[in-house]
């Protein structure tokens, strides 16, 4: 492992379409002209069929489900560099006018907070009360599409991830009296609303670190008077050891690794383990390469992710830590759309 290799991080946000697309395209930008022509024709057919179905007023959920499945198949068949050429073609197709009626798709594509996967977007697929107004103001067609997109397997996996985070915090509080917890890239920290340990006052502190000042403000407003404190900070700052955070019984990064190239992910795990107390653990999650909404997310939602397998998660863990000093496990969520890595710190 090249521990001293330079890792270029985005100054404003690691969560950018440009960064992830550069990762997805690979090291070569060479595009086979014949394949591009063939895949462009296939894409046009897929999008035209969806547009015609909307025009016929077929059930919107069924239309989007078929569209997502066909885009997934096309994405898997196309060379990565070719697929990157297809994304803007899809976004410019007239069918997008229908799809942007969906508040979930529209928020993701327009990026009101300036980056992909922001905390308000998660609130939309969490079906959190803070997003109810946005959904209610959508058109009947938009709400019909949302009924599908919010129940797609990837969205269900995201809601389960929130439950897993809350459960992990509660398990930590049962294991350690006055437990200390750190959430890296905490967003709105909605898992805190589900934590029994927090509501029962069993935590010493739960620090939420996020580079978005809006998210930090919302956490501190909504969870005032609890053990939670949100502070501004970035992955770059963590890697540079720029913050005096102390040590924690649990450190986790739930929605961050989807955007981190391997080298950054390895370095972040190394730094996170420095913040973990002996006997404590680091938990991280990644959308898996088994999701089938990837094509739709990358095109109409402009939400590219770095998808990983269980083997990829093990690769990051083994590159980051001495396996003689930890206990580690990798596991999938119930529908295998998200894969988790957990590293327990032992003495050496």
C-alpha cells in the first residue's frame, strides 16, 4: 500500500459528481466509436419507450421501474467510458420533464445544497417529517413517481441503514457506561431520533462532524439539550488531524464511503482507528454493486456513487489496518443494497 501517495481531495466537498465520475470512468477515457453509436441507439429506445408510456398515462411507478431496470442493464453492458458519454444524453431527453416531477429525483438533480447526497435528500427517502411539505407540494404525477422511488430497494436500504446506526449506538451504550460516539459526515444525524440510549441519557457525548454548516445547525437545533453536539469539519481535516476530538467507543461513517476513492477510504479508516478507544469499533457503510437503481441514479438524479462489493470492503480494511490488532467483519443489509464493514480495535 502506498501510504504516502498524494490523494487529491475536493476543496469544497468530497461529494461531487465530477469526482465520482472520474473514478467510474477508470484510467482511460478512450471510447470505442462503434460501441458508443450502438449504446446511444439503445439508450434512445429505452428513453423513448418511457416517454411514450408517460404520454399514454400508464402507471408512473411501473414506468420508472421498467426504466430503471433497463438503464441498469445498459450501464452494466456498456464500457465505463461509454456510459459516461450516455449520461448527459439521458439527462437532456424529453422524458426528464416527467421524471423531474418527482421531488426525490428533482432534489437530487438540482442539488440545492450544492452537492450530491445531501442530508435533505436523505430526509426525502427517509420519509422524514421535515420532507413532508416538499412531497405535498409536488404534482400528482410527482407523488406517484415518488411512491416508487422512495420504496425502491436502494431507498429501503437507506432507511435500514439509519436503523442499523441507531442500534449500533445503543449496543455501544450497553457495552460501555457513558459511551462516546463520533459520526463522520453526520448530515442531519437522523439516527439519533431512533436511539434509546440518547433518549435515556446513557451517552456521555455524541459528536457529529460535517462540512455543511446547514447540517450542523439543524443537528444542534433539533437535538439541543441532549448529549449530541455537531461541529463543522471535513474528511480533509480528519486526515490532517486538524481537530482535537478525543477518543471514542464508536466511530462511524454511514454515507461517506460511497464517494471516496479507495486510497482516501483507506486513509480515512486508518485515521478513524486512531480515534477509536481500545475495545471500541469503527463502522462504515457503502452502497453495494448489487443495486439495480444505479443507472437511474447516475442519469436522471445525477447521483453517481462508488459501488462496492464485500471483497472491496475487505480490501479497504486489510490495506488500512494490521489484522492481528483488530477483529473485523463485513456484512450486507437485508436486501444486499448496502454493505457494511466493522472493525473492532484490539491490543497488539
